[in-house]
C-alpha cells in the first residue's frame, strides 16, 4: 500500500534537544532543592511531562503543585531554545522536501507541549513542511502506549499500514510497535540508554530515510 504519512517524534529527532531537556529538568528540580540521576533522565525520554512530574512529586516528596512544575519546565525550554544553538538533525530537510515532492503528509507526534513544538518548528524554519501537530497533552496515556499515534492517524485519516513513524527513544519505538505501525529508529548520538532495536529500520542520519522510502515504499 502506498505510503501516505510520516509521523515524526520531535525531541531527539528533528533536533538533538534532549540535552536541553536535561538542563531544564535539573534547573526545575534545583529550584525545589532536588536533583535527579542519569537513570531518571533516561527512563522518562519520550513520555509526557505530566507523567514525569507526577512521578517526581511522589518519589522525591515534592510539595509543588503539578501544574506549577509542568509550566516551569516548558517556560524554561521556550526561553532557552532560541539561544541554544542546537542545529537541525542532519538530513532532516532532505526527508521533508522529498515527502512534500511525493505528496507524503508529515505530522509532529510529540509528548512535548504544543507551544514548545511550535517554537521548535519556527526555530528550525520547517513549519511549512508539517501538515498538523498532535501533542502529548491530547491523550491520557503517553508513550509507550499507542494513544498518541492512534490519535495522529485518526486526525489525518490514515491507516497504520499507510504510515511510517520516526522515533529515537525506547518509549517512542514502543508506542509505534503498539500502534501497529512500521518504525524508523533514529540512533541519536546523545540518546544513550535507549533501546530502538524493535524498530523496522535503524538510521544514524535522517537523510538515510530517503533511500528507505525509495527502495521499500511506493511513494
């Protein structure tokens, strides 16, 4: 069946933003006199911030309201991104241009908050390539549950066999598998500790996706 849509995770895929997320996580926790381990950073990659902060509140005995923690995280990220100097992932625009030329829809399907997603798209100057956004605040269960990808397919009117997901985390690849959608695992150099082996393909450069689309999909 013809490929109709690329469903993109954002953080760690469009750009290597996970280190920025780590800095912000440390800043928010430090504000309340707390600190986290490297293991904590790894286990929450790809999940929603609501789930992450709800867990931290319980495990770290934090009195701050959940909404306050979540808002502080995203406000820091939006403020810090423009001066971060983080480049787009290598090969990103090659894939986006190929998709547009071949009438393949592109959607952001990210656990991040919508205002940060829009900030990232504008920062990378790629907003024009994406047809719609599905953010992690639209579903009750975050990745690895398939909910966000099911919603993305429902929003675009696509069937699982018509889509291809691009992810870089254990939770993200798990969500793709659970949604019954083929997945490309992006081996991001700073996404250590992530198991993307269940993905159908693994790439080290997003530009490799163009070759996969040409050889394995009737695009």
